[in-house]
C-alpha cells in the first residue's frame, strides 16, 4: 500500500491532461470574446451603411437625380 501511494503521488500523467484542459478553456474564452467583439463591430458597420443608404434615399431633390454636392 505504501508503494502504491508513492507511485500515485509521483504520477504526473493527470497533470498534463489538466494543463491541456486549462489551455483549451482559456483559448475558448478568448475565441468567444473575439467573436462577440467582432459581431458587435459588424452589426455597427451594417447599421451605419443602412443609415447612409436611408439618408441618400430620403435626401431632398428629385428621385433618381445625382448631385455632385451630395455624398450619396
């Protein structure tokens, strides 16, 4: 029994698995955070583009005419 306990305490096979699990968890959290930030940025960019298109469609002047003074 004494030999079994010494071998059990000295065995580091489980430590490697725990380290890999910790690395995977940290990388997973990083990927999740990056996805949330990227999603928010894409949503903002699409919203800004939609607002610009909407402003151009509702701009004063005749429909279908192009004005060089406009940014549309």
